[in-house]
C-alpha cells in the first residue's frame, strides 16, 4: 500500500466505498434541505455595514421605520398645459392624492409641503413627490414590499387624478421591471444553446454518462456542504447573501477540473491548492468588512469541502467506471478522473509546448485589463441603464424630459437630533454645490421624539463622480458644531461601500496572497508558488478590469458596477486560476483547465443571462473570468516537465 497520505485516503475510500457514498449522499440530501432552510441566516441587505452612512441609516430606520438605505418611490405627475402647478389648490391636490395612495406609515414630501421649486419640472406642468412607503427594509423582503407599494401607489394616483398623466418610478421599480421583463426568444435560445453546449463539452471531455454526471455530483455536494458551513458561521457573525452566488459556480469549476485529473495528480494538487486557497480566504475572513468576511468564509468552505470530496468521493465514482486496479508508483490509474484518466495520462506528461506569440498577446491583454480595473467605479448602475422600457422607465423618461435630474432617485436624509433647528440644517445643506433642494418637512411623519429628518436631493446620482463629490461636500458642511449630523439615505450606500470595503483591499489582497504563497511554498516549491499566486492575482484583477471595459465603457454605459460584484468575481477568478495553476504545474492534463473554465462559463450563462442588469453584471464577470482562465490553461510548461508535482515530502501533505 502506498505511503502517500493522499493515496492512503484514496485507498481507504475505495475499501469503504459504500459508506463513503452514503455519507456524501446524506450531505447532498440532508445538507441541501438544511442549506435551503438556513438561507434566512444570511444578511440580505447588500449594504456595507460599519460606515457612518450605515450607522445613520440604522438610526433613521429604528426611529422612523422606513426610508434610510431604501430608495424612495418617485411619483411623477404631468398636468394639462393650462394648469398652474404652483397654486395651492393644484399642489395640495397632488400632495393629498400622494398621501392617500401611499398608505399609512408612509413619509411623503412634495412642493405643497415645502414650497421648494426643486420639486417642479422646467416644463411648468410636471411635478414629483418622494414617497417612503410605510414598510421596507434593506433586505429582500423589505425591497419586495417597496416594489409592491409602487404598483399600489401608481393605481391609487391614477384613480385620484384621472385627468393627469401619472407615473411612478424609482430605483427599485426600475430594477423590478428589468427582473419581470423576462428574456425574449433570442435570449432563451442563447440560454438553451449554453446549456446544450455545457452538456456537449462534458460529453466530449469525459465520453461516458458517468464522466458527465460525476463532476456535476461533485459540484453538488461541494456546494451544499459549503453552504451549510457558511450558514453555521452566519449564526455567529454577519455573512452576506452574496455567497449564494459565489459558492455554486466556484464549486462547479473546481469539480470539473479535478475530475479531469489523473488520480495521483488530483489528490496531491487538490491538497496543495486547497491549503493555499483556504489560507488566502481565511485571511480575508478576519478583515472587519462584511463583504470581505463573507467572501473569505465562503471560499474557505468551498476549498475545505471540495478537497474532501476530491480525496474521498471522486475515487469512489471513478471506480464505478472501470475495474479498480492497484495504484502504480510510476503511472496514474483510473480513479478520480474516471474515463478521463487515459486522456490525462496521455496529455499530462509535459502537455503542449507553449506558443510565444499567443502567450504574449494573452499576457498583454490581462495586463491591460488589470490597468482598466484601476478605473472601476463601484455602485448601483445609473438609472438609465437599469431597464429599457416599462412603467418605471416611463416615469424616469417623464422626469428627465421635464428637466428634473436623475439624482432625485437617490436622495439623502439627515437625522437632526432634538434641540437642533431642522430648517437651519436644510438651509445649510441647500447651499452645498450639487444639491438640487433640501427641505425640512413639518408633517408629523417627519418629526418624532423631538428629532427631525431633512431630505436632501442631489442633482447627480451618487455613483457618478459628481454625485460622490456632493455626498462628501454635504458631510463636510454638516460636520461643524458640537457633533457631525448623521447623513444617511440610499445615496450614501455606495460611498460606504467604497470607504468601508474597497479601501481595505490594498491591505487585504497582499495579506491573502502572502498566506497563499506561504502555504503553497511549504508543499511545493517557492517558484511554483510565486507563479500560481501571481497568476491568480492577475486573473482576479483582470476580471474586474473586464467589467469596467464591458459595462462602464461599453455600450451598456452603466456608469458603475454593482459594488459587491467585483469582489465575488475576483474571488472566483482567484480560486479557479490557483487550482488550475497548481494542477498544471503538477503535471495535470493541459485540457483540464479549459474544459473546467468552459463548463463554468456555459453554466452561468445558461442560468443567469437575461435582462436584469445586476445579474447580467455578475454572470458576465463569471463568464469572462472563466474565459481568461481557459485561455491561460491552454499554455503549459514545455515538454519534459515532470508529470508529478514537486512536493518536498509526503508528510507535509497531512
């Protein structure tokens, strides 16, 4: 029997294949049920916690029960040309209709309650009101309640003002319309083509029903097991819902890649890559930012469960394809790679000789994309890019046609404590450059326990450079005196994400890379560790750059990329590139990386491609990261490189 720890684990799994199979089946079934039931433990707010804006929003939410991080609805009314919208009768009629249609507990503000002409369009007949529904928190259930309130508000206003053209828009209605629009026939055809392409790719790579189903089974148990672990951690600390997107696609690519490896290579490289990846993710998990912690915890769980499945379940599945044979010290046998083992043996020794020109072009492209990543602007995409048509887009078009800037969709809120003059605060805020209006409504729903809320409407959306400058200037203007006034609202969420998460990346990324290097160098060689970790870092940064080029600078012209998407895509790119690099250096087949990356890209496109912009951002990021890794996986070390990894000693793998 082999003295290699990984071989001993494989031999043990093969001797107890029934028990191993039952254990992993229970993980898949019972763990799947537990994972679904535990999704509620994950934080669903998609906001950066800990920043000053987050604290202000928490205070507003606790005291007033709505608004804060949730963008308001915007009711838009276009009156007949002969109507004077400034008269008390017309303004009051509109305000009363909005108040009744908004329902109990809502906060509304318009021209009638403030006299501020910032609520009027330049065309002289368009007015709008901000509506904060009575229910609505920055989680999935709360956002759904606000989306439902938009329909109720639209119907109520049209019934109360039959002679007026009324629309309801806002960030959430725009996102909702893009989600319910559904893919058209062309998109459905593309989705079906990607699903069929995934199946064809696996059939061509593994050439048997087991070869196709085994990596999918490995991906399934890895995803379920990792999610159960993540949800267990979420019982003790805040873990974001973004892990639901990261875990399955990473697990799929790792599973396909490892199934394609010869048994010896699969076990050793899985342990080495798993140790390095887990070390990097563990470092991210200790940083004081919820998104970084979430990515770290999820990555750590995927590496742990995926490595365990590779060492135990993969050999059992491989033994079903061919008659099991005794492992040879000189040549890999069928096992973890199943029927792909023969191809892995044929191509694994030395692989292909790299082509200098394509390799240089590919490296130059990655470097250019890495440079583009420095221009990444994080935040919600600009309103015009969220959806092409629908009721909410009609309202947005009506606003902009009347000369009202789109910044009204993301207003700021200033919590004014008891004993402070809210009107004076509003006057000070109105003088800040880039502010369209600032008002201190006197209605009861805007005053509570001596405190008040001042609404500040910027001209530009907060994810733009001008909008971010307005937020910074407003905070500075309100920071004088005994204490700074807390500035919250939906317009500060993006700024908090930049301040609270992205400013930690210059410290988090090098620390994670160093941890990965130390773990990998201890198991292989320093040179191999440098190549693998540096390549993984370049892949992660290039994926963020690709998002910048495609979405910010490309035809979609979103102006920004949803803040958590580059983090998830970058973590995915790092993990899959690290695993491929380690296996490739260990003598794995050259085609394993491209096949795994192609499978991941086709899977995410088949599931996620559609009209919803934020989901399209995520899906395209995954697909581009997988594409880059597939291209990198086609360039191997020259012929004659060792077929087995250069591990220093066996006991270091324990």
